[in-house]
């Protein structure tokens, strides 16, 4: 958030903070949430760069469109194992994946 927007909100009585503070997450829990978010974002971005719909990606992954949507949303019912396998199946390189995970720090 920009500092000017933050200033305007504070002037109106709003408080700002991090998601970690708001949800009361530990450092480890926050890192896990950020990891899921980065993997989901990488999956969606890569799918879109390949001009695939969620249905098209689901066919490649031998899955369903709803499962792809859950992966892209970082849904907790989707295992990290499935996320990594799906990313590799869609052609994401280990280097690209390492960069995505590195953004979590």
C-alpha cells in the first residue's frame, strides 16, 4: 500500500498492519501461507502465458477445472505435492520455481 493511502486511512481512524498481525500467525505459519500464495500465482501466471484455460490445464494435468481453480487459489485442500507436480507438468523449470519460492523470504 502506498504511504499516501496509508496516511489517508490512518487520518480517518483506520489501522493498518500485516496479514500476519491480523491473523496472529507465527513467522513459520506466515511463511507457509506465502509459499502457497507464490506457488498458486506461479501456476496461474504460467498457465496464462501458455494461453491455456483452466479446462485446458486440467486436461494436461488429468484433473478437473475445479481442482485447477483450487490450486490457483492456494486452497488448503490442495497438497503442496500436487502443486509442485502440476507446476512441473505445465513446464515450469526448477529455476523459475526457485525464484517463486525465493520471493517468500
